[in-house]
C-alpha cells in the first residue's frame, strides 16, 4: 500500500486528497493517506456516508461485471463531480477495495489509473502476469 500511495502522490500531486483501503462492506478500512484539507472537509459522520457509497459501488460492480462478462473483470470505477473525482478500485486479485479521492482536476485521472495498474499489476489477454 505504501508503494501505491507513493505512486498516486506522484501521479496526482496536490490533487490527491485521500487513499483508503479495506473491506468496506464490513466497515473495516484503513487510511493510507489523507491530506489535511480532506480531513478538514469531512466530519466522521460524513465519512461513514462515503463508506456506504463505496459499498454501493462494490455491489454495483458485481452487477456490471455480470452484464459485461465478455469484457473481463471490472477493475475500477471513476466518478467525476464538479469539485472532485473519486476512484474505486476493486478488481485486482491480491488487493483490497481501494478508494482514492482527488480534487476536480480531471487531467489527473489517467495518470492515477496508470499508477494503479502499474502497482497492482496487469494481466495480458492470456491471463499471464
């Protein structure tokens, strides 16, 4: 997780607000990184609501993956808001669900996705690492 956070910080720069990982369904998660601004913007009750939203993403991912089976494993969802971008990562075998929060600079989305893929690994079409 330290390597991922370091790569995300390089990829997103000042845009990175937070990185959380764990079993969100069970509300068992850790904060791998959180900027001071992010900590100031969200009170604990609001964080619980965000965790609930991540759980909905995980449940939705199962449905989306079933609908789009020929495309393979759904690895990541990206939600773009006026003032922020949320990335939820759940499709990598050895990694827990990961939530990445950023500011609204959408130019950072591709570098963040590339960092995630680089650190968590990719498989070729034959399933080899």
